[in-house]
C-alpha cells in the first residue's frame, strides 16, 4: 500500500511538473531580442507590489547596434543584470514587497529605465514622473 501511495504521489508530481513546464515552453521559445532598424531591442515589464499593497510598474527598454559593438548574448546578459539589480534594490528597500513579470505595461509606468549601449560605452536613464537621471560610462569604466 505504501508503494502504491508513493507511486501515486510521484505520478502526480510528474504530471503537474509536465503541465507547468508546458506553460514555460512558450515563454522559452519567445525571442527576447527584436532587431529593428539596425538595433537590437529588448523590453521588460515588471509589477512591484509593496508591503503596503501599493504598486509600481517598471518599464525597461534596452537597445544596442545590431552589429560590431556587443554580441547578442552579452546584450541580453548585461541588460538583464542591470534590470534585475534595479528590481532587487527596489524590493529589498521594502521588506515584504514582491515583483512579477507583466506581458505589457498597464497604462503608464511609474518608473522607466532605458539602457543604451553604443561603441563608446553605455548610458542608463531612469525616469520617474518628470525627473530624469542619466548615468554614462565608457566600457573600460564599467568593466574595471
């Protein structure tokens, strides 16, 4: 009886894992980078729910020339690293906050982050309301 029960639990876990994996298969097959007008472009949308149940929408946009500056893999890795760091900082600042991906932004974003990669370096632009903060670095400064 114990073996049958264990087998039933394992079968249930396998089926639920298989169904869960199918949900992610479409997401894994979706290309993260679009190439338009000679540029690689990535966008990411995040909903952050703070501990007081208020929310922030974060719209992230990254672009780089499609040729000769940065490889597609490095573009994805660097953009993802920057955006993940920002989201981590926002959620760590408010214990109990959570974040989740959105398919698209709902209305207007509370925070917009633009990451521009060029031959000479990188610029990160953060917009909150009417405030804009830009930080520009040469590649050699970034990788010191």
